[in-house]
C-alpha cells in the first residue's frame, strides 16, 4: 500500500505491516503526510536490530520494529498503531507522567531494571526492563513523539534473586543439630523467597508419624491444605509432580503476595542420604510467572537443598541419640549395682535371724514370720533385679543396632590412649579394617599416620566438653603399605560418665570423597578455563541464547576499568562508540535471528577514555538442536587500523611525490623538443637529470623498504675505511648545498660492515640536516671512538623537532609536516637508516630542541657484543660495566644506576638481575637512575613494558622512582616502557636523583 515510500523500505515483518496498514483510521493519517522527524525515526527503527518503539503524538500512537515485537507478546501485531494507553492499560498509570514530560518538556529518561507488570501472555507477568525515553525533535525543535529504546532484563534480575536464595540455603546446610531445628530453618528460608515461592507445604513420610503429615506450610488455611492434599492423594512418592490449574481445583484459590491466585506448583520428593523418600515438598510458583525450565530447576534445587539440611540435621541428631543411649546405660548399671547391694544386705539379715533362731526358741514364731517377710522382700528384689537386667539388655541391644545399622561411620574412643570401645563396620570400611580388628585397641596404634592430624582435634573436645564439626576434612591412612585416603564430614561428640565427667569422644564420619572429588575437578576445570580465557590477549565474552551478555574475561575488565559483573550489567552498549552502535546492533540481531556467525567492527571505549577499534566475532554453541550460548571475542585492531590509515596516507603522498619529478621530466622534455638554443637545452637537460635523480631515490627507497619487510635487504659485510667513506660523503653533500659542513673525526678507522649501506645512512642524515635547516648556514658532522664503539653525529641548526614527534621519527612512512612548512619525501629515509644500523648491531637516537636544531646519532660496536662479566657480585651488591645494583637496607629500597650505552641485551641482563635481587630482598621500592645513560635503549622499551614490569610486580615491586637520562630520546623510551605496562606499580619520573629518593622515603613502608 505504501511500498513507494523510501523511509518504509526494509524492516522485516514490521516494515511490511507498517507499509500494508490502513493508517487513515489512526491519528497519524496516511504515511505520505507524516512529518520528516517521524519519517527519520521510523527509518532508524526499521534498520536497527536493537528493540526500538516510537510513541507519536499526543495519544502516543505506537510504532515499533521487529526487535521490539517480542516485548508486547500476544498483543503483537494488534498493538501497532494503537495509543499507548490502549496497548498498556495495566502499566500506563505509572508511565503516563514520564511520557508527557518527554513530549511537552523535552525531558529524557533512563530506567535500568525497571519493574513493569505487563499483561502480554494472558496473565499479569513480573517483568523488568532497561529502557530510555527520548524526545523526537522536528527541524524547528518541537517534540513530536517519544523514542523508546529498551532491553528486557527480566531473566537477569529474577535469576540473580533466585541465586541469592539458593546461596542462603547452602549457607544453612549444617546449621541445624536436630530435625525440628532443620524444619524451622527451612521454613525461615522459604519465607524470604515469597516472590518466587508464594506458598509451600512439607509432608513428612516418617513411618513413626501420621502418613503425609503436614509439618509446616505457609499462606494456606485448613480448607486450602485439604484441597491440595486431595489433589496429591495417592500420587505422592518418588516422582516429581507438576500441579496445574490450582485456582480451578481449590474451593478457595490461594492468593499469596500478588492479587492473582496461584495456578501452578511442583510436588518434589525429599530424599535421605540413602535415597529413601523422607517427605515431599510442595513449592508453589508465582502467580506472575509460569514454570519454565529455569523456574523448574530453581524449585528442584531448593528442594534438594532442603533435603541436605534435613540429612545433616539427622546425622547430628543421631550423634545426640547415641550420647543419650550411653547415659541411659550408665544409669541402668548404677541401678543394678544398688539392687545387688540390697540383695546382699538381705542375705546378711537372713543369717542373723537364723542365729537368733537357734539361740531363742521363744522367738521362733516371730523369727519365722520375719523370715517369711524377708523372703518375700528378697523375691521381690530378685524379680526387680531380673527386670532391670532385662531392660539393660534391651537398651544395649537397641544401642548396638543403632550403631551397627547407621550408614555413617561411628567410633567411640575412651581414655588418654583413645581405645576403641564401640565401632561399626561403616567406620572400619573407611580405614580398610573390620570392626573386630579395631575393638579394644588404641586407635592410633592401628593408624599411627593419622594421629598428628586428628589427635589435635580430639584433645580440645576432651578438655572443653564441647562438640566440634568439620567439613570435607582430608585423611590418609595405610593398610598393608597401601594408602587409603578421602574426605570426611566429621562430628566429634564428648562422651560423659554419669557424674558428667568427659572420658571419651564419639566420632561420626560421613564419607564425602566423591562429592569433594567432583567439586575439586569442577573447580580445576573452571580454573583452567579461566586461566586460558584470561591468558589470551583478546576480549572473550559469552551471551545467553537471547543475546544477553553474561560473562567477560579479565582482559575486558582491564581494558574498560570496571569489574566483570558491572560490565555484564551494563552490556556492550555502554562502551561502543555511538556512531558504531546501530550497525553492530543490526548485525547482532541478524545473528541471533539466523543463528549464523556474528562478525562486525566497532570502537570500544577504554578506561582512559580513548576508543579502540575491535573486530568482534561470535558463534553459537548448538546443543540438542538449540542454541545454548554464544561465545564471542573482540580482537583489538586499533594498530591495524592506524597502519591502514598510514598506508593510505603514504599512497597519497607517494603518488604526489612520484608525480612531481615525472611532471618535471615531462615538462623539460617538451621544452627541449621546442628549444633551438643549445644553452637552454643544456639547462633543461640538467634540470631533467635532477628530477630523474629524485625519482630514482624515491624508487630506491620504496625498493629498500620492500626488501626490509621481506627480510631480503642484502648486506656486503667486509672491512673498509670508515673515515674515508665519511669524508667522501661530506664532500659530495657539500657540492650540492650552500651550508658549510664541518667534519671532525678521528684518524683512519677500519671497520667491518656494508660501506654502501652505511654511506646511505650518512647521506640520509646529511640530507635531513640540510632539508630541515633551510635558513641555517652550517652542519656539524662528528665521528669519535668511545670504548669499543664508534659514535657518529650529524648536527643542524634548523627548525628542531617537537617532543611528540621524536619517538616516531624512525617509524615507516612517518613525516613531519606543519601548517607553515612542508618538506618533500616519502618518510622512509630514517626508517631505512634505522634498520641498517640495527643490522650492524648498532643503536641510534636523537637530541632536538624546537627552534634551535637537532642532532642525529648512531653508534656501531667495533667488536662482537659479549655479555658483560660482573665486576663485583655479592648477595646485596652487583656491578658490571652497564649497571650497578645495591640494597639500601636502611630505606628498604633497591638502588640501580645504569651506565653508558645500553642495548636490548644489556637491558635484559640488568633487568633480570634486578628481579632476582628484588625477590631476595623482599623490598617493594626501586630507585632507578638513568642519569649516566648515553644514547637510548628504545629497542628495549617494548620488552620492559610488556614483560619486565609485570615480572617486577610479581617479584614485589610497588613503587618505582625513575630518574631521567639527559637524552630526550631515552626519556621518551622510558615513558613508552611504562605506558605499555599492565599492573598496579606506581611509577614517578624525576630529573634529579635526590628528589626521587625523597619521594621514596616519604612512602609508608
């Protein structure tokens, strides 16, 4: 219907719906009449993969794109073209004020994780959104509508809440010491989970109690409990039951927290440690959420955690029951002793009566009567004694059965020798013995290897009389020379006599070796995974199937300067350059929709505020035919982008520089063709020849760079007279310049090298000195010996070089141009020169002052460099010809003095010694003095920053005082080394050593 309108092209399903909709019945009227601001907003929305809606006009007529279409749920596509109040009657009351302030006052809003209770799938749903409301302005600055960008965060917010609940359950795993206490703890925890578990019921399956007795419940009256018991009657067991339509099956529907009635619940068996059903837990689902797989797994986890609390409490209760049995046995033994003494006394009385019988017949009748009475008492006493002995035997049998049938290991140790008085086979199995092998023997006589670890635990229990609980305690014993090891949950319970005196300790041992091994394996796997993810230089991330970011590696945190969870909470949008955001969101949406690879480029904002180009790539992990997660990487391509830009700039410069002499040659050739004057023709030939030489130099430079890059630049190394070569170069340069070139050098010096290439370096330095001092009158060239090396310098008195340019002068393609002066050339000469000097094992540097001139240096070793032997090496002092290191024990500081010329080899050698001495000393501070450094160690700057500083930090480095070398080039190299380092070391630069020492002294040690 409206396919001819360009701003409505594309946009997938919503684009088609908008084009085919009859808009005449809405307040917007026909799209042909829509204002330009609305057209632009619609075009942006339809081309974006980010969820965007537009509410237009005073009735806030709704338009949206494909990515937003999932938000209204079943209201799509009906919602298209309807006023906001009609689409969202359930939430409009809370949103109306914000929307009107945007429309009438031009305000903007950002609402992260805002709760909005929407009716979009046939019920009111608990939802959370991160949304923005922004004004859409026309050309005159008037607001025509509201631009709404939104991401649903329900999944993250609700899962974080549920994770917190599970964590609370886990923290209470061993808190209860009785079943009743466990019931109480579980109920307290469930009450805090009312948003996700609005009501709950626990039915006990204990054979000693009423079948399916309700132990605890919430939010339900007696009638509602009866309704649910009728629904579950006959089906409760080991199966998980999903109850639905509760509101239709209950005479009085349950309304808990939310005004809507609960409709779903899970009935979940609670198992003992042996896998026996000990009860069933009914967990209701929120009235504003339906049970999906995530919700189901959460409820199952809560039931499992409740079972864990009950099982641990049962183990603790068993320990108490055992102690009570021991006390009862002691009381029965005491009663038996008293009865025995009473029988003995009765027998003595009987003997006395018999004596009296013989002595006095007159008292016979009375004695007989008394004897009969005594006999009756004796019979009663003997009967009572038999009953007592029978009870004692039954109690002992119950106690023995309790110990023998327990699934956990139990042992009773008494006396200072810790003799085994009672033990079951479960305990014997843990240490590879039978119960019979252990009885009546000191435990640590059998397993002496365990005494050191466990006697120190038993001792305090015997002394204090207080029980002790240990979890996942490692143990190691030997049987026939073979090790037996594992992990135990232990309860140490004091054993008391009838007088309350502690004479032993009862130990309950639950074998958790398999669980610990599984956990340790999982932790090891996780550590290895985290190590690998954090070790690679790329940013690594994962997202859920809906595209929500849920993990970033440490590289991302280091780059952005935020903790990982905070970055995950904000998402990539907070860090992507605004200009790149629409295209990358579109590519991401297309990847999520198609399940294909995500590949795009964008700029990310780093902690220092700079944006760096990255190549983003993500692929989906497919499990059971469904995407379970997205694994992505962001590779930093900032340097590549800069190189591409420099290359483009170079090609532009090269085309211009090559064209200039060609144009000159062409022009002079045409003039020669027309000229009949021999004098003029000779002049034209000379000028044409100059242009040919310029062109030849440009082409040779390009060829040399190509060879350097390919590693094919050839060198003819042989002995030659360097002094003569230098003299020849100066004389040749003097012929073509008005500058006076002063040469100061030593007598004839024979060196081994490539004469042609080194002459190329001299000519380049001379041509630069002449070119960059157009108003100068002289150039100074100096050659001198310094130890086992030759140093050559070329000094001009020209424009000088700004500090920010010095470090990059030897980069390929680098040129210095400014608004007032531009110099010809490709920017390759110094790069080629530096590579030639490096090939001769030399170094180079620059000293320059803006407006006063520059001096270019290079240094060539005259002998093959060898590792410098230490002049002095002691525990607290080291010295060779390049470095001196000493420990300042008074100030807890390592003092380092670098001396002379440094190469990457000397820097590595000295740096390694610094690491060794820093570790040995335990110091955290270093005083690093470069005052006596000559030239530069720029080649070592990357190594220092990327490898050495992190190693120093691991060795304990905290504060690093760096005293500059007088060389500006060396100073820049030092700053570069620190600039590329990663870590927490604090580095301060100083121009004087004394100031540096004062700074270190001021720090807290």
